[in-house]
C-alpha cells in the first residue's frame, strides 16, 4: 500500500494527454459523491484543460465541466426494499452509460461510492478493456464483504478516503492509494457566523442547533418528522434556541412540511450546509457523510438512522460492524450517540440534543474526540492526489500499449 504522492507516481503530461484526447467516464450517485466528483473534475482540468469527463452525476459535476450523460437525482435511496423502486430507471441509466463507453472509448472509468449501481457498471466497462478506478471506496468492510471478489476482478486501483479502509483493501491484495478525505478542502463556510445568522434575521448571541435530515427523499420522509417533533421539547429546555435546517438540493418542498411549527424559531437554508454547521452549537444529523462534514466543523452531534422495518430487518443480517455513524467507525469507538431504528424517537432526539447543549464536560469530551477523527483524515489536497492517481493509471496503460 502506498500513501499520497510520495509513492513516486508518474505525473501525467498534459500535452501528451491532450494529443490523445483523454476521456474519463465517471459515475456517482449521491449528493456527497457529486461534491467529490466536482472537485475531482476541477483537479483533472487543472492538469489538462482539454480533458473530457462525462457520465452520471449532478450539479457539482456539471458545474466543474463534466458532461452529464444522466443526472443521478431520484436514483439514490437507502434500504434494500426502497432500492427496488428505482430498478427500472437504474437499468436504463446503466445501459446508457455502457453505450456511451462503447461509442466514446474512455481511457478510464472512475467510480465514486454508490456500489449498488457502480458494481454493475464496473463489470460491463471492464469487459470493454477499460481500466476501472474506484474513488471513495464502498464500505465492504462493514457491509457484504464477499463483494471484495468482484473488486479484485474488475478494479485496477482503489482510492480510499479513510486510512483504515486503505489497510483493509491492501490486505485483500488490491492496488491502493490512500488520498485522504476531500472534505478537508471542501467543508468550508462562505460567511462568518455573525454575517450568516444576521442574513437569516437570527441573533448571533443566541444558541443555534443545526438540523441535517439527509439528502435522499426516503431519508427525509422518515427523519424529518422525528426531528421536527423533537423541537418543542428542545426549545422548552434551551431558552432562545434557534434552529436551522440544511436543505440538500433537488428535494421536494413537501418533505420539509414537518418543520412548519408554530412558536419555534426556525429557518430552512438551501445548499449552504457548511455555513449552517459553522454557525451552529450542536447538530442533529442523518447518518452518512454529513457526520464527517459535521466533525470537520468540530460540532457535537447526535446521529439518526431509520429505514423501513423490512429493509432494516433484511440489511442487519449483512452488517459486519456494531456502529453506523462514520465518525464512530473512524474513531473505533462510540464518540457520538447513534439513534437507530426503534431508538430513533422524538423523545430520544430531544434528550440527547439538550444534553449536548447543557452538559459542558460531555460536550467537550465529544468535541475532543471529533478533533482526533479530523486528524485521521489526511491533509489538504485529496482531490489533487486522486486526480494524479487516476492519470497515473491512464499513463501506465498508454505506456503499455
């Protein structure tokens, strides 16, 4: 296993790649993956302004110069039962991407997380003789580890963003480059706390609780009502508290209707999660990348996770770990409370949120643990290291031809 550019990678020559018309097929299927895809495309284009990157992504990918063959919105869900509902569109998208690869012969396929779709795509693209690079690797160590056999057959290089993942993939004999976490660079507010709160007509002198209910429709359907029902009890015990809901892009207004509460100071903010977190004193968040983003800001949190009962019963059988929150998995212990399935109730949410606000030693201990999590995620430049690792695979392939 090698870590970062010190591994002696060959830096891709932009003039050479332009002459060959370098093309990259990319596939990501979630809001976090789209954020990472956008940063990766920017890093690739800094090395070669003429590079063509096309595939499955979202607004961040497109804004960075990627060509959308298909938009992922509506494809991403949590839970096995929920995933069945999007199978027809997923198959259509899969066929469209394979057809694009056949017509345009990309130099590599870059996958970003989203394994339930990307595992099917990588097998079909590998059959075309195209190298496959997996950036933001799937959590096989936690969920269905037998799929590592498919990774070994079909993936030329993996680029994990967590150090313990790099060690796990190395043990399985896969070419690994640990690049670090892109959120080190990306999780930055655009405004000061005071300016942001004043812009929302909120009082910077009062305490703020951030609410991150998720980026997928089925997450919001299950978590938004639980969060909203917890707010009156929190407000009663934390006088003057102000709530800000961080709304992810491309979600329907109906999903936020539970937050229309009387006698609660609450704002809903679109696509400004880092500003929301920077302004907060505590966070109630859905499980997933949002927990790492919250840790980047050093904010204490309570983590919520809830699926349909059927999906939960089916999924729990494949789980290899006893924790869900990524920050806990990185720390190797429970540094934040996880409210999972039946434990995810308004009463439990409000009790933990109030404790975080009022219990200073508890809060300080959690914040110190989150600082340690942040230190494990590598230094700045993850997207640049990932771009170099991608182009190194392409360069090696062309050199062998």
